[in-house]
C-alpha cells in the first residue's frame, strides 16, 4: 500500500536543488513557458508541430536529468472547464514519466486561473498523478512493490493543504482502489477483512469483524439472506465495523455504510449475456468507505467521529440461494418482499443502516450515508458522475451542498438526484403480507427513477423515514450511488478504480481549515 513520498518546494527555482529527475509542466499554454524551457519547446515544435497537443517528453538541458515533460490541460476558460483539467493532465503525465524512466519527478503548474474553481489545482494534480501511477494489487503482489517505480514526487508551489494531509488522503485512495479493483478470490469477504486489518493496524481505528452465522442471521437478516448460499464456503460473508473517535470533544458524527459485494452473480436472477464480467468491482462502495476511514486514521482530525459498517458478501448460487417472492423481516422489523435477487446491494446495506440509525439517535450532530455501486440507472443518467440522493434533513442542513461543493473543488464531482413521493410509493408493500418491496423485476436502467427509489427503500427499511424534517429527531441521510463514477471510463471489467468518493468526503469533512 505504498504511497509515493510528497515533498513541497516553494518555486521552480528550487527544483535543481532537489533530487528530481524530470520536470512535468501541467499548463494550458505550453508555448508560453518562461526561459530556459520556452526554447526547448520551440525547438521540439520545429520538428513536431503537435508536440504540445498531448503529453510528450522534450529534451531540455536545464531540466532535471534533461527530461521536460509537457502535459497540456486544454482550455481552462470555458463555462464547463473545471479542476479535473489539471487532474486528468497529471494522470496522463504519470504514465509518460514512468515510461521515460523517471523515479522522482517534479510537478509544476506555472499558470493557474484566478477562478475559484481552480483554487485546488496543485492538489488535484497530485491526486491525478497518483491515480496514473497506481498499479493493481494483484500486479504488485506478483512483481513486487517496486512495480510502481516512481517513489518520490516534488510538487512546486504553495498548496491549500499540507503535504501530510495530501499523502494521508492518497493513502486512503489507494486502500479504496485495492479493495474495489482486486479479483474476487483474492478479495473474498474474509480476505477483504484481512486487508482492512492490515490497513488499520497501528491506527486508532477500532475494527471488528462479524462473521458468525447465527449472529449475522439475527442482527443482519437481509444480508444473511443474500449470503445464504455462501455461508458454508470460503466465500462466507462478514460485516466489518470501523470506528474512529477523536481526542477531545466530538462535534460531528459521520455514520457510513458501504456495499461490499465481492462478486455479483445476480443470484437466482442470474446475470446473463456477458453482464457478469466486472462484477468483482461491486464492492466499490465498501472500498470507498474504508478508504475514507483510512484517510481519517492517518489525519486524526479533531471533532469528527466516524462509525462505518461494511457489508461484505458474495451472492453465490445453489439450492439454498434466496429467490424473488420471499418475504424477509429485516432488523428494523420491516417485512421485505424480494422483487429481484439482483437488487441485492440495498439488502446487504439495509440492516447495517438500521443499526447505524439506532446509534445515530445518541450521537452528536449525526449524519448517515450509504455508498454503493448500486444501479445501472445511475451510470446511465449521470454518466461518470456520482449521484447524491438525500432525504429532507440532509437538504435543509446544508450537507448536500457541502458535499457537492467539495466534489467540485477536489475533482471528485457529484450531481443531485432529489427523492420524490413516487419513490416511496414504488417501494410500498402491495399486500398485508409485506411492508416493503425491494425492487421491481426489471433492470434499474430501464426503470423510471431507477437510482432514486432505492434510497426510499433504504430509508424505509432502516427506520430513517421516521426521522424526517418534521420529526422529533431529524437525521440527515444521503445515499451515494457511484455506479457511474467508480471506475475510469465506466469500464467495470478493465477500468482502473477511481477511489470515489474518498476525495469528496475528505474535502467536505476533514480538510485542514
């Protein structure tokens, strides 16, 4: 889980006093660099007119090890340009720098627009560069940690956050990528838990793994139903509890649930037609929550308490597998009729959310979150963006806007999807035999409001619907669907995990003032 060392240097004049072996320039106007770099760019352009159209290496005698790497951002001045221009350019530059043989490059942003949207451009470039460097856990275990050859990065210029904060958050993002992206045998439920134990060893985070079948069946009956065919295999399920308590007074409590389906077969409603490939990444929600808690563990922010439960399950198929039409009573006492076994993510999170709802009523300024690669509908309607589906208290408290703003600033953007009365009508029980319907029997992508109504189900099944705006104890709750943003390019089989929403959460809740 090695994170590259980060060293901040004040100005470009100091680069030659370091051990840097390349200078990476991330900018819009690469033809307008100051000397001595401008001459090298001009000489390169004389033989390649498109030298600044993509990421390229230019020989420059005055650059560290004579490597000048040009990383164009493209336009920064249109209405729709944002800080991801720097993130993406640095991510691409990381691959070129590695292939060029650099081990300790310097990252320089010579021009940053005055626009507040680019206030965190240097930080975004750091995180983008690390995203580009990342290699999968399986590859690192096969070739050794030396596979990631760039071990030190110099970031030129002042940042809004200190180096140790940036390194800590990247450490959390690496945990999230490892947990999300690793294949289903290497990251089966109990091996997922083992990885977490290693990640949180030596920190102040308290961790508990619940894998006892009777206990899971009693405390997490909906999760246990999804995992019914897995209990007597090496893929048996678990719930991982993580808790960080700061020193001193607690001023805010974040209660989080992460969906950790280590392989989503669809269950009895089997995924067919090649749609099962990539389903080892259906644990991206639990991965993102674990990654955020790892960042919290490294930073140890004052005032913020975090309680997380990761529902880590494989929905195997055999004669014991649960099926549609079953009615299962959840932890809250709500009777759930199963509409489709492939809508398993909301079921494994339901009892965890119910438990945290119980705890939240006794915590200081609580807010609740579910994070999941939940619906194809979210990916279809939001594209590469995270979908936030809040309840009334979350909207009125300002939490939704806080998270949206943090996502924009930190190159981890999200879009709002308000919940509506139709969503609650959709999940209401149809007979006196059941209280709730988990889903319809069709795919979410072809269902109206396919990524909004699951939030209504979760709110109802966890008892959160009783803690709305007009209740005696309003509880802010935001469902975070990362089905469209969890991997690069929306390629769930081969795309690199993005570690979302670690950056947005860190920027919203644990950034240094």
